[in-house]
């Protein structure tokens, strides 16, 4: 039987689950990371990009060769560029200079057309998010392209149901808490619903930037954790998704990302740093027998230039 993939899209998913060995809680609890950096573009967003294109192709919303539009902080755009390149859909992405140049370059190299919305001093804010969304919808209306609209797209939840089942199998049902940062909220929503379907006792913890902790009642603000913290309560969010929310600052998220590289050999983005920072806090609360699972959302290669500038300035 030939098990070789037919295209690069067949290599999406079924990523490894790795237990941390050095960046660990002082009480001996266990923290495991789902290594989404193993996906083709190095990001968990490959899963949702495929789901957001497959579903409308099946039901006729997206015709063969039809154009696609999306607004993106980076990783979703890169993933959509990959999927659309393979499936031959012209892609127009709306992004910003607030996000890593590596991601923007990657989108272009995969054939996407880009519109860049200027930011305020490279910061992610509610205004920037809304400006990008508005521009993407304008382009879709003018051109007749299909807009995937990740902030409100429920097709992507199927991808995270599958990811939740992977986590359940890999832990053999031994999981006490799941921790994940909130962007569109689709990953936390889809994975947590799946895990709770297996065991209602699994504790779910959402992570948001301390500088813009709107889900936990804080004011909207500016931060530099790529891919999370839209600055407002996003459409896919509802309060029953998480049992609790953790606030992690940009500085703490970046510091943890650097620790994971130096101590575990895991080169990741700042959202992963935020995840692990929050997971360590949760582990200390749950005790030494607990097993906490979180996500390595993407590879640090997407942030290499900005990381280098931080190191040079130190």
C-alpha cells in the first residue's frame, strides 16, 4: 500500500507531543508541547488554512480557480498562501508592518499578493485589526473574491477538533489542563470542546497579552505577541470556552521563547512563550501529579530578524 503523500497538504497535522525537560514547574508537574512547528510552513495555521479552503470548495462557495482574500497577522496568511498555491487559487492578503517581515516575505514567495496597512510604531492594536478587516472586505466586495474571514469562520473549527483528538490519543487520556493563547479563539474553542468531550474534568486556560487583556476585563492596548490579542472580544469567543484566563506580557513571552530555545532546543515564536509561561503558572496551582498540555504554535524562524535585534540591543 502506497502511503506517500500526494501533495504537501497531506503532511499537515499529526504533529508530535513533547514533554519539557528543563523549563519545568518547581513542583514536578508535567508540561507537554504539541509541536505545530512540524507543519509545512512551521505553523499550526496550516490546519485551518486547509479547512477554510476545503469546506467552501466542497459546497460550491469557492469555485475552481476562484480568488481568495484574507486579513492576517502573518501565520494564517502564509498558510493560506501555501494551500492556495497547491490548489491554484489566486490569493490577496491584507497584513501590516506590525508583523514580522519574514512572514510577509514568505507570503509573497508562495505567490500571494499583499496589501500592507500601516501600524502605529509597529504595535498591534484594535484599530489596526479592524482596519485590516475593513480593507479585506472592501477588496472582496470589489473583486468578487471569496473571503475566508478567519475571525468569524467556523469551517476552521473542524481542524481543531482533529487536533484535540490527536492530543487525547497522544496523552492516552492523561491530561489535566489545556493552555492556549487566544487570537481568533478558534484553536482554544475547538480543542477544548473536543478534550472536554472526552473528559469534562479537563481544565481549559486561555492566554492573552497583559497589555491588552480584554477578555479578562482589561483595557484594549498595544502589544508585540504575534497572532494573538486582537484588542477586542472576537466573534468566535464566548465565556464558556475557558475556565480561566492568564495574562502574559510581551517581555515575559519573549523571555520564555528565548529560554525554550537555549534550554530545550525549541525555537519558537512569542505566542508559544506566552503559552509556556501560563502553563507553568497553571502547573504550580494544580500540583505535582498534573499533566498540562499547551502548543508550540510556530517556529522561531518566522521571527528571526526581530529576535536578532532584541539580542543585539541587550
